[in-house]
């Protein structure tokens, strides 16, 4: 009996030693795995920090480069040279895609209210839009846009439709200025008014709340009203009493330039109504 107990105790001792050995091995593996995870986490953090640094650098470089481009594009000779170089189309394609990507990222009203509009990212897209506006301000540039950049023109209208009231008015103003500059060309204006969203867009932007957005919306509307050749396709949209009422409201603006533009536009709308009456 005693020998049997001794054997059982020895067996239990061996089992305990075996279990302890397995426990030590598992604990060692767990410790090694924990250390590996911590190392991977540290590497991931470092990679994230490096990527952010690279993104900040690229954003800063893009902002600085496009700001220079914006400044250079104010020269008619520069735009003429770009056209002769034959690479303007590729720039406009990239610019349109970049603007669309940025605008679609403005998906939260809270986000747009808290973002710094002086950030490098915002300055970058402003410079892109400003460069397009300057290109359209030159006769050869607007002729090129009117003939060869229909996708870009459609994109500008679409992006203005997507942007919520009061969001990033500086960008809206530049895109409206670009469309207005293109509309100086009859060919450009004829293309723009073929977009069924143009008049609803102008109506929406006249209620934007930012006075400069309203002003440049009026100027685009004035450009439409001054060209008799393009009035017919717009049909009754220009005779909408609500449109005239909104323009009439803007004639009471405290901003002199907006008030004057609204008065001129109202007179044009009234003249059109009398001519159709």
C-alpha cells in the first residue's frame, strides 16, 4: 500500500513537472509574441509618422508649386506658352481630378467648419482653381477650354452643385470666375448652357449666404442674359418669378458691388420678360 502511494506521488510529481515545463514554454512564447507585437506596433507608428511627414512635405511642395503656377498664369504670355507647349490638357485633367477628389472629401458639415482654410491642402486646391481661372481669362486660354476641356467645365459645374451652402466660399468663387471667363467666349457659353444643371445651380448659389458667391453667380447669369443666341435653349427658366424675386432681394444688399450687379441683372431679366411678353 505504501509503495503504491509512493508511486502515485512520483507520478503526480512527474506530471506536475511536465505541466510546469509546458506552462513555462507557453509563457515564454506569450512573452515573445508580446514583444514582437510591441515591436510591430512601434514600427507601424514609425511608418505612420514617416508617411505623415512625406504627406506634409508633398502637400507643402504642391501648395508652393501651385501658388507659383497661379501667379505665373496671370501673364498672358505664360498661358500662350503653355498652349504652344501642348501640355496644358494633361494639367487640366489632373487639376479637375484633384478638385473633384477634394470636394468629395468635404462630406461633413462639422468637418468643414473646423478645417483650417489657410492649410496647405486648401491653398493647394485654391491655387489649382485660380490657375484655371487665369487660363480662362486669356482669349487663347478660354478658346482652348471652350473646345478642348469640356470634361473640366462639366466637373466645375458638378462640384459647385456638390458643395454645401457656406462651405469653402473662396473655392466656389474661383470656380464661378472660371466659368464666367469661359462664358465670355460665345462657344464656351453655348457649351456651358447645354448643361441642364446650370440654371438650378445659379439659383442655388444665389441663396448661398456668402455675398461673393452671390456676386459671381450674378455675373455668370448676366453673361447668359447678354447673349441672345443662347437664351432660347434656357426656355422659361430665365423667366421664373422666383429667380427675379431673389435677384430683387439682392438689390438691397449692403455690399455695393453685389447691389449694383443685382440691379443690372434685374433690369436684364425685366427686359427679357418684356421682350417675351
